[in-house]
């Protein structure tokens, strides 16, 4: 069974789907969150999508949303440098990186470390 089917079939269940540390998300909330993120990423179907997130419920949501699009998931460990992010992005021609502002400081934006092509 595909993970998409599991989430779809469990979308009305209020049991815990994912627990990370002291945070939990139910199957119902997971389904809703995955659906919202997949809709936001709809323009990136069948592409390589980079996920640069720490272990968290948000990581699961992003991961399952990318699966929903039949896109390629390329997880990047959070200890990688911005230089490494650029190398991977350029090698894959990825147009999108899912991350948090905490991982990318304003200084990185000012230095245009994540340059667009």
C-alpha cells in the first residue's frame, strides 16, 4: 500500500499519526496539512524538490506532500553548508527548497548565497 493511500484512508481518524518529542499530529491533521502543502507545491509536479528541515513533524508533512505530487524528494541534512545546498541545487536543477527561516539567516539572503539561475 502506498503512503498516500494510508493517509487518505485515515483522514478522518483522530489517532496520533506522528509524534516527535512533545509534539503530535493526528491522521486527520496530517492529511489536511499534507494536502495544503501539496496544493502550494502544485507547480513543481514531477520535479526534484529539496527538503532542508530538521527532524520534526514539518519534515513529515513536507515529505508526504512531495510524494503526493509524484516529485523526487531530495532530503538535505541540516548540517550541510549553504555552499553544499547550492551545489546540490545546481546539480539537480531544482527550483524549490523547503526549509525554515531559522536555517537560512538574513545574512545568507544578503550575500545571495542561494542564487537563482
